[in-house]
C-alpha cells in the first residue's frame, strides 16, 4: 500500500492511501481550513493612586475565523529581573488575582491588596487552543502598572527626619551654651 499526501496551503497535510492503481481513497480529511486570527490590545499605562487597594487591568481582543468555543485567557507579568505566570489559565494566587469576563471580547485582571511591589508590565494572552493557526494564540503589548507611593507618608518621614535633625542641632546648641556658661562661671570664681 502506497502513502500519498495531499497538501493545500491553508489545510493540514491529509494522508491518502492508494488502494487501486489510479484511484485515490482518502481515509481522513479535515475538510476545514484553519484561518483563526486573534488580535489583542491593552492600554499602555495604568496608574493607581497610593490609596488604591484594588485595580482592574483591561484586555480587549478580536477573533476572526476561530471556533465559537471560548478562548483561554492568560495573564503574565514582567518584573525587573523575572517574569511570572499569574493566570495560565487558572490564577496562581486566587486571593490576589482574579480574571473577569466583562463582555464577549473584553477581559480584566483584578489585582487585590495592591502595593508598590506590584509595579510591573502585565501582559494579556488569548489562545484558541483548538486551532493550529499560528495567529490563534496572541499576546498584547502589555500594560505598565504604576502605584504611586504614599506622599503623605513620605512627607511625614521627611518631617520626622527634619524634626530629629532640628532637635539634635538644638541639643548641641544648648549643650554648647551651657558648657560656655559653666566654664565662664567656674573661671570667674
């Protein structure tokens, strides 16, 4: 039995068997072309005020030629020296991260207990896992999340440091004046 492969530009390689000379009997055919194409967009930047405890990062995607089954939603973050898989598709820390489907093509990542340590680049990925098209699994350009430091707390630290310096200088001045006064009184007797 001879094996022959038929190839179409947009189809999978389909094995066909030659059973009788000049008659091709195709035993398996996909019959469908896989043209699934996904595009993912995210806001470039998102800033959170120091008082913000929960933030929502948004991700929008469009899909053409893909199956009607829902895609997998993936979230990653890139810190200064490493990357972390946050939700691929299940979230690693379900208290900290939650994925929400806002509408058919809009998704958000909820980040709870937000601190400045959460400042990073967050990347949304969409994958139609039942597709073999290379364009069926795409990621966005990433959203840079920045939580500002507590200015009041920072200002409070500066005031505290200033008060310590001023108190120290006042103490030194008082000690110096007292020492001169004592030396003057002792020297005059």
